[in-house]
């Protein structure tokens, strides 16, 4: 795909791709992962450059995109608010026009989704959401790849979301609507998911539970996230109190299906949103989940730049 191609796609939310595109991506990720594990060189993105813009901290997203791009033959430019003109109020639209004339792909981690949307609207090349206040689609892409590897298709399955109605929760809801599973959501009062912010078309893809134990009952996957997301640090004290009963522990895992998996996008706080026993226990697949950021995003970058292969 050339810059400005009419077939160009951005990946700003999970719902930017259709179920059949996800089926393709999960299969590509499987193949790309297998080749990588076999030390087979695969460099379809030679001479392509990814610009990565981080306005929030990151370990996994940075390493997975940067390593992934180099492994596929390309290179990366890493920008932060502090070391670029973005931090000195250059308009996001102008930044998009300039960066997208020099690079082939852009990944952005920022605060408001609206900023990402504004960047994409002025970009000649595909833009990927590397996390916003509202969504984290690359993480759910990796999470579903991980589920498929361990348990097969997610269709008809139940995911228990225990914790904040945040960017991860919103993205799980979008994924449930597209891929045909149900999310049991349990959040403290005042931290509920908002279907409008979640960007879902109906409410059939999720059920709300006051009691986190009830949300976990019969679940195929139990998942959670930090109580205080990046950008919400001022609310930390209030959140510590409000979320005290929303810690995924062995009791919660015991009411899920016997073969239920536990996931967490990481970074995790043992003793807050999850007990050490659960995250370090046999049902936890958090390290596979983190590794799969690499393989899933390599498939995504290949798709956005080259379209379907073969
Ligand atoms: N899960 C995730 O996005 O991790 P980082 O914040 O380290 O990128
Ligand atoms: N919800 C968390 C996810 C971190 C990867 C945050 O936005 O900080």
C-alpha cells in the first residue's frame, strides 16, 4: 500500500476491523510466530519506517513494536512529548502531516482518543492506537490470540472483567460484539463501563454484576487491570478504597470454569487487583499474553502496510 492509498486502514479501535479480518490476522500471527521461533528470517517491511509516539509510559508496547518492526526488516523512530515539538504545542494535525510524509506507519499512545482521531485524519499513512484513555486494541488482539492458542475460538465464551470500566474493559466489549462472546462486567459503583464510550452498538455483548464473584461464575477467562490507569493518578487514593473488593483471588478463580484462564495486560500490582497466587499460578497466561503483543502486532503491521499476503 502506498501513502494515501484509498484502501488504507487505520487501527484506532478494535471495531476498525471485521471478524473475517481478525480470523486472517490470528492465522498470520500464528505463522509469523512460528517462523520467528524457528529463527527463519522474514523481512517483508524492509525500508519501511514506523514512527512511535509515546505521551504515556510503556514497556511492552514500546518493546513489541520496536522489536517487531526491526525483525520484519524495517526501522523505527521513537518520539515522546518531552523530546518532540508535540510537547511545545505544535498542532497534532501539523505533526501528522509531517511525520506521515517521512514514515510509513505511525503508532501513538496518548490520552484522549480524539487526539489520535485528529492525527489519523491528517495522516497519509496508517495509524495504530497504542493505548488511549478509551481503548487498547493491540492488547486485546494479543489477548485473543493467547486465548485461541490455549483454548481455541472465543465464540460463545464468557470473559469475566473484574475491576475498572476502563480502556481495556471498553475494548473487550467491542471485541465481544465483533467476535461473538459475552463479557461479565463487575466494577465498583461509579466506575462502570459506559456503552457509548465503549463504542458498542448494543448491550447484548455484556452483563453487569455488582458482585465480582458472580461475574466470575462459569467464566472461561477471568481478567482484570490496574485500579488506577495512566492519567488518573490524582484519583488513586479514592480508587484504592473503592476497588478493595475487586481483587481477583483464588476464590474468584474457583467459581470460574475449572479450565478458566487468567489474563492481565500488565503491569500488575500483586495484592491490589490480583493476588500473587493467581497471577503467578497455573491458570495465569500473562507471560504468553505479553509475548503475543509482538506476534499479533507484526501481523497487524504487515496487514496495514501490505494487505493480505497470498
Ligand atoms: N500492556 C501494556 O500496554 O503494557 P505497557 O504499558 O508496558 O506498554
Ligand atoms: N488501563 C491501563 C493499561 C496499561 C497497559 C492504563 O491505561 O494505564
